[in-house]
C-alpha cells in the first residue's frame, strides 16, 4: 500500500527535521558509549576498552555515589575491573558495529538516533495508511512530531540511543503485524528486546506466530547478561556507577499514582519568552521513598488529541502495559515516554474522531512537542 504524495512529502519533511534536530544540539563526537562498546566487540570482548582508574578499583566501595567524578565513568557498569554498558546492545548491532566493520570508523550517536527515529516514523506511517486510509497530512505531521520523539533529539547520549532503537524496532514489529508479516514482526521484536528488555512485555499482544523468533531476542539478552555479569538476570544495574538509589528499581504499587500523574498530567511552567515553556522538576505531590524523577511534562500536554478518539486495541494495550511497568519502577523521566507514547499516538490517529475537536488539539500537540524539543531535557536554553 502506497502513501499519498502529500503524506509522503510530510514524512520527508519530518525526517529532514529529525536530521536537523539531531545535529543542531549535539556534537558529532566519536566517543559515545555505544562506539566504545563496538570497539570492544571488534577487539573480541564484551566490555568497553575504557581503562578503569586504579584509584577507583582500590576503593572499598567503588559504587558509592560520593566517589569523585574525576576517577569514575558515570552510568557504566563496573565488573571484574572493566566497564560494561548496562544498556541493550541492539543499537550497536544494527548500526554502529556494522559501520565500524565496513569503514573502520565510529558512527556518531546523533546519526544513529536520526536513523532509528526515521525508521520508526516510516513504519508508523505505513501502519497508519493501512489502518486509516483517510488520514490527512496533518495526521502524519502529528505522527512524527506529537509523540515526544523530538524531545530525545535535543540531548543525545547512550540513553536516548537505546530508547529510540527500542521505539524503532517496536514500531517496525507493529507495522509488520498490521500487514500480517508475523515472522518479520517477531524478528523486529527480537531487536526491540535487545534494545530495551522490558519491551518483551509487548509480546502477548502480537500474534503467537511471531513469538518463536521474538524469543531469540530474549534468549540472546539472557546469554549476553550471563557472559557479562555471570547471571542471566543481571543487567548490570547492581554494578552501576551512578547516583543514589539508581542501582536497583524500586518496584512498588505505591509508585503508580505519582508516576501516572507525572507521565500524564504534570503541567509545564510557562515562560514570558521563547520557547515559552519549561518542564518542572518539583512536582506538587508527595513522592514515595527512593523515588527518582527528572524534569517532565505530562503526555496530555504533548498529545491532547488522545482524549477525543477511540483507539485501536492492540497498540493501546501494548502502550498501556509498558506504561504501567515503567510507572511501577519508581523511575520517571521524560525520555521514557517514548517507550509507550508513539504507538498510542498512532492508535489515536488511526481511529475515527470528530475533526472539529481533533484539529486544534493536533496543532497544540505539534507545537508543544516542538517547543519542548527546543527547550531541552534540563531546560537547557
């Protein structure tokens, strides 16, 4: 099924915006964490080639958050005298490592993020065309912009690359499902799991015909953990060099209410100057113990059009399942919305709604996403 020319043009405009956005705010550096990982693979091991400071190894507890920054590498997993990534390996498998093998050079992480963002958008666009042939260019513009993806493009680091890889693979998997290509959907899901392991929670909502191939991603993840950390269930968090209370998720039902408020309802702070909004880091509610959160704006400000449509069940079920899992962890960050929000946006845009209600909300959502991208994750400007 082909996209109408006007819709193709909008998708191309959004992809061009992605490229500009990825490059405008981020240095083209060869020293991204995933590039270090690819260098390690090329040398024949699973750890990065970053030398660990002997002063850090000599400490009785090198994981103490108070250890000076000068002798540690933040957010790497220190195990057996080496630095490992705790993030999923799929971004390196799909882009950075093949590029290194072919060229002998590093692939800057902003370019990899641009690739995955574009791939995810194209997959969602084909799915939208199949589900809603009457979708307008404004729908496709919202599909690419009003989903929190632009937010990731302001500050690109290892976190954003893992998340956008998961988004792309999950979107491709769903698009293949829409077109009844279930084995290919399973392959895409395998890479989604290798990007963000909790994306395996989406599997029950895919066809059982996709499960055997998707399971290869889960098996590869467990083996990868075993060969790095001596346990298939150890993702490296217990060895993480990070801030307080970040080594283990604090799974609890008491995290749900504050997390859901922050993910959906937290209001932006209005400014009198461009870009006219900022995101709060002081929510107006009591937080549970060891609850970690960063500056955030709720999804209803980013895509209010979700309120005026009857969504499709499958992408909605996937999104809500992932959202509830994330809400239980006690970790809340704006970038985590990209795990579940884009498919929910696709589900809404693919459904029938009253144009008189949807039109202004689509425009509002596009505008707030663009302004949030310019503002940045920590109110950078």
